[in-house]
């Protein structure tokens, strides 16, 4: 799924911001996300859990911290457009 398609399926602006951020950085911890956007950890977990329910993000299993990444995004190939 392309990032634009993914973003169109997310209703909350905060969810969209988080998806774009994870697309840019690859993976991030809850602390990094909270600090980046000025959100409380509780708000960050709520947004992540909502995105997990939709199967858009997933935790990294072998991480010592709560680290998350996008589940699947096809990178746009600008050379084809």
C-alpha cells in the first residue's frame, strides 16, 4: 500500500502525523514520538493502539524499548511517474 492510500484510511490528524513520521524515520520509540510531537505518553499509546487495531503499525519484537514501525508501505517510485 502506498503512503497516500494509507493516510486516506486514517481519520485522525495525529494518526496521520505519526504514520508520516514513521515513514520518514523507519522506527521510533514511544518516548521519541512523544517528544517529537509534544504528546503525553498516554496520548501516544492511544494513537499507536488505534493504528495497531487497523493493522497499520506494529511493535518491533526484539526491542528493549517500545519501538514501532509501519507494517507495510510501498515506496513511491518517482521515476515511473
